[in-house]
C-alpha cells in the first residue's frame, strides 16, 4: 500500500510539473497555494521540467551589490583594477548604494528564496542603509535566506545585534590571515578589531540562545599568507565560528607583485590543501567543502570536451554587480561568466518589472542553448572540462578565451533573435565590460 501511495504521488507530481503552464492549472495553483515562495517553487519545477524559455517562475536566488565601494585595499583584490578603470573612463567612482525605497520598487522579491547583499566587490556594511534593508527583507519574507560576505571591519554592537535579532542566515568573513603581522601586510587593516567584532557576534548569538547568523571565515591561500594557515585554523577554533573556507588564490588584476599563486604548481597546491584539511580535522574545525578540493595539472587545461553537466542557473539565479563608472547603474546576469544587461535604476520603470529582463529574448536564447547538444559559446567555454584547470594554470589565456566566448555569444544571439525591444534604462551588452587588456592592467605574475 505504501508503495502504491508513493507511486501515485510521484505520478501526480510529474503530471503537475508537465502541466502547470496550462492556464487552468496555473490559476488553480494560484488560488490553492497562497504562499508566494511555495507557489514560485512549484512554477520553477515546471519551468525546469519544460526547459521553458519564458518562465512562469521568478528566480530563486538574487545577488546584489548594495554598494560598489569598499573601505579596504587588500593587495590581492581585483577592486584596484575596477577603481582604476572607473577613474580612467569616468573620472571618478560612483557608490551606487541601494536603499529600502529601491527595494520597495522590486515587488518580485517576495518570491525569492535567497538574497545576498554582495556579488563581486564592495563592502556591504559600508552602505548605511543595510540594517534597514535587512529588516525590510525579513519582514517581507520570513522564509528568505539572507547572506553576505564582509571584511568584518564594520561589524560592531549595533550591526551585530541587528543580524542576530533579524535571524540573518549566513555571514562569511574574509580574514585571509592567521596573525596580525600577515593581516597588516596583506590586507592593511586592524586585525584585533575584526577579531573583537567576531567575538561580539558569537557572544550575542549565545546570549540570545540562537544559532543565527552562521559565521564562517575565508582564507585565500597564496605565497604571502600560507605560513599563517595553522594560526588561522587555531583562531577559528578559539573564536567558535561555524566553519572555514580554504581556497587557492587565482592570479588577478591587483597590487600583488611576484609569484603569488600556488596554482602554477598543482602538486604543491594540493599538498598545502591536504595538510590544511588534516590540521582542521585534528583541531575539530569544520571545513566547507568537507574534502579538500584538488587542483589539476596544465595538460588538463587544454580542450577536453564538454562535461555533460546540466546547468539550471538561467532559471534559478540573477545577480546585479555594481557599475562603478556610472551613477545609479548595475549590471544584470544569471551567472559569474557573463553579464547580459546594464541597468540605469533611476531611468527604468517603477516599480522595476524584472520580467522585462527575465523574459528578454537575449536571456531566452541563453536558456534555449545552455544545455543544448551544441551549447552557445560562453556555456561551451564554461562546461569544457579543461576550463577549471586552465583558470588555475594560465589565467591570461583563460581571460582571453572567456572574453572571446562572451563576444561570440552576443553575436550569435543577435543573429538568431534579431532586433530586441528598446527598454527604458536598460542596455543590452555586447561584450565583457571589463575585458582583459594586459596593456591596461596586467595580471599578477
């Protein structure tokens, strides 16, 4: 009997997924499922099942740069390039801080499952509106998962109390050092101040008897800080954080000089990671992922064919990286490989209708080809088995191939979809806005 019930439920679920786009079924779901988040999840399942180019659902996850600026100048961060680029092309920087009034113009946020306050650069707590934005998002959707990455310098009693009371879900703190000396040399900040901010947050969690926010520490392994990994892990244990994230530094457009990355020597990179994970286990420090990631060699960085993976990001995700060189402007994309649009928020319609972009022909073409037998150029580059290794061992060639693939995607998409609608405040891109140019800013060697 139990098996029969399970079979009937599975059949009913499959039937519903295949037919949720029918007007009558869709109307019934909207009447019967009153919870916006759950209803969106049902429509998402149907969209994925049908590989819908114009989805009924809204994305599950949103990442937004709530500010484009940062209060630190870490040597290894690519923000040096972004700042220099903005000053060169625009003569200055634009913060592009978001606020609660702007979030109120995004009614589709009530469907979102996960909201992150940052994407690629910027310190979220430099935006004074962030505590109010957190309170607004929590009130809008008690189920929403709130996350961000921060350098931790601007945490303190007031912000920490807000994070605890509003059940902020996950705070990822970029520490990248195990001693004050290494931190001062590499990140140029006050190490003890950050540690005290973390202690205060963990203490407030304990006093309130809650486990939120989950706190993790990041460590970007490179030749300048590797000597302090053991101190970092011991510190994580003493601070009582929930887990640590260890990962290798990629060459980037920044202020480091000399050979900074271990990725040019996969054997050494893998040895350092294994030993770090072994020490973490001995100390009782949780690592995410659970097992050490493995770096592959140069011979694996050549064209190795498609990995066959199914990508769901064009249905699940959106992200809004800040555009430092223009006022009130963000980019829009669905993954880290490619930005599709540039949005001038003060010129786009209010309230901001995400469906204009979510169902735009350029994004429809991405959904059509992301998992096709012959993927589009940028997805073909992304899903090539050799791409991760290529990024590790030859970042310059990786950057050139990525930029060529992005240009090819836009050329191909325009040939297929033809003229696209003109939308107020929205520009369709035709290339990576930050293409790699060794004459402008060479990669760290």
